[in-house]
């Protein structure tokens, strides 16, 4: 398995990208919550605020040929912004 290397105490491009991905997921979830609260979205929504690192970490170590099945609260598990 090919793992990303730690960059010491500084934030490297992987950490910055991961943070941006987590922020994008959080903002999307907050928008979904606002739309649901306003009645724009009918039915239930299953938000995962506070769990953004799980799909980002999973996606960050994927290798070619790996498949991710996000079946529950999977809004963020579709891929990376890279």
C-alpha cells in the first residue's frame, strides 16, 4: 500500500487539500440542513457533521482499482477535489 508521507510540523499540500475537502463537505451539509429546515427539501436527511474526516481519510488512501461504496451518510465519500 502506498501511504502519504508526513511532512513534519508544517502543513503540506495533502493536509491543505484534506482540510479543503472537509470544509467543502461541512458547507454542503450545512446547506442541506438549511434547505431542509426551510422546507425546500422534503423528507428526511441524514447529516454527518463532525464526521468529515472519515470520507476524506478514506478517499486519501485509495489506490487505483479501489472502490468505495458510500451507502449511508455518504455525501463526502465521492472523491477528492484533487
